[in-house]
C-alpha cells in the first residue's frame, strides 16, 4: 500500500466510479423527467376531452331544463289566470 502506483490506481478507480454514478443518475433523471412530461401531456389531453364531454352534457341538460321550466311557467301562468281571472 506504500507504492504510489497503488494510490494512483485507487484514485483513478474512485474517479471512474464517481463519474459513472454521475452519468447514470443524470441519465435516469432525464428519462424520468421525459416520462413525466409525456404522462402530463396525455393527462392534459384526456382531461381536456373529458371537460369538453362534460360541458356538452351540461349544455344539453340545461337546454332540456329550459324547455321543461318554460312549460311549467306557461302552466302556472294559465292556472293563475284561471284562478285570479284575466288581469289584462
């Protein structure tokens, strides 16, 4: 362990291992970020499609309720005129 060549080899091995760990971790982090970005893009697309579908359903429901409440309003107006007499 007293030879300088041994210490040089140990230092070279440590430097090589540190470099390899850094490269592997950097590659891993980049691939994870790319995967998360793809997942976010897919999620946003699916969520946008779902939002469009829900909006369309609510608009259809609102249109049906407008028709039904319009009919009820007309019925109530007719009943009021019949009971109270024609005010006009």
